[in-house]
């Protein structure tokens, strides 16, 4: 087979016109690539951002940065995975994505999926898990001995849902999540949050709970919040952000010597860093924790339609800004 079906993204005025069913070439494998037959994907805010940033072109952009599937072929230098392995991964933003029959992915960012999860349930986790893991353990430097307070903004979102679980399972910090709707508050509590505060009253409710301020703050939505962060993070505290608002002004954090970290889970793959295989290792460790019952999937919506129509529905859910957990599209 030299061609395959995929869902292509094009620059368009509407979502309905942007995602289309297409036929494209099967990707060629690099030496360390595995070729995965994709069974399920999930949609993340990065998919929506990438789609919105497209410029006019007759060539489709294949989006998709979360997937679960089965290894169908391996490159000559692959040593950690084999044909037939059931795997999960979050991909590489510089390469064609998972919204296709087949995807070529570097083995160093792929691991065997949890045996206890279906492909759909597994596909919900990789991107958000990598983001949460790197934020907690690489940016904040948390360990099993760490204590203090961690404030997770967007506690019912994709990253927040797994970050709460990881922090409770692998560190000693108290986890405070933000949410506003009854549904999202309940979800954050189900994920393990010790306390939930209303993000519409972020400063008052957080300082009422932690008068001295929190040591760690995770920020998926930083625009307009820096003054509140300055007030609620204690001196020498840490903030990790995953967004990139224009004109972000951080000088107010200097008086407290608050450290600001950026987290982009694609960095290792984009630059093929020497520690790139750490993403495979953390996904493998996560799979163990899932199979042990320590962590749970964060999928809340499953769309059984792996086509442009199904992806349009999933993109619309993510664009609504009211998603709890994750939306998955499966074959």
C-alpha cells in the first residue's frame, strides 16, 4: 500500500470546511521510526491552534498529537519496540500527525500502552500526561518527598485532570485545583484534588485557603492573571506555563523572586535532545500506574467516527472551552 486515508486540515473560514477526508502517501520510515496503525486519537487545544494558524495551501496538514494503535513496521535502528506492540504516544509537532490510517513516529517518544485500557481510553492520556509529568518533575523539580501547595489552574481540563492524579500519587504536595461549574468542580475532586477554588475568585479563595501563598502554580491560561499570581505565589515559588499570550509582562514577579518556567512537551522531539527517550520512559511508567489502578483515564467523550465529520465534532467540543476531561475519536 502506497497511499492511505487521512483527515487533512486546510486554511478555511469555517471548521466544517477546514477538516476534510483525503488520500495521502504512506509515510516513509526514518531509521528509529515505528509505523503505527492508528486506532484512536484525542483532540487537544494544540490541534485547534495549529488548524487556526494554517495558511492557504492545496496540500493538507495532517494534525493529531495523541494516539493509540499497533506497530505495523519498524525502522532498521529500532530496538525498544516490535511489530504487533500496542502503543501510545503524543507525536512530534514537526511531522505529520495521527489523524490518519498510519503514522511514522520516533520510537523514543512511544511506549507500550496500558494493557488495562482500550485504545480509545489510552488515546486520551499521552500529550496531557507528558505535559503534566514534565511540569511536575522537570520544571518544578518535585519528588516523592516534596511537600507544600500546588495550585492547578483548569483542574478539570485535560492536563489538569492527569496532573492532579500524578501529584497525588507521586509527591507529597497538597493539590488545589480551580474550577467554577458544579460539573468541573466535581470532576477535579474525583481526580483527587484536596481543595477546589473558583477561578473567578482566584486570589481571594486561594489566599483564604493558603494565607502564606502556594509554592507551585500551573498555568494553562496566563493572560490577565499575572497580578493574581504575584499575590498568591509565595516568595521563591515557581510557576509553569504552557500558553503563550502576547505581551506577557512578568516583572511583577521579581520582588518575590518567583521562577517562571515554560513547558512544551514537543521540545524533546523537535530538537532531538539527548534525553529524548525520557518521554518513552515516563509513558511506560504511567502505563504501569494505570494498570496498577493508581491512575485513571481522563476521557469523558468518545466519538466512534474516525473521519472528518468525527474530528470536526471533537474540534468543536475543544473549541467550546467547556470540556471536562478529554474527547477521543476512535475507529
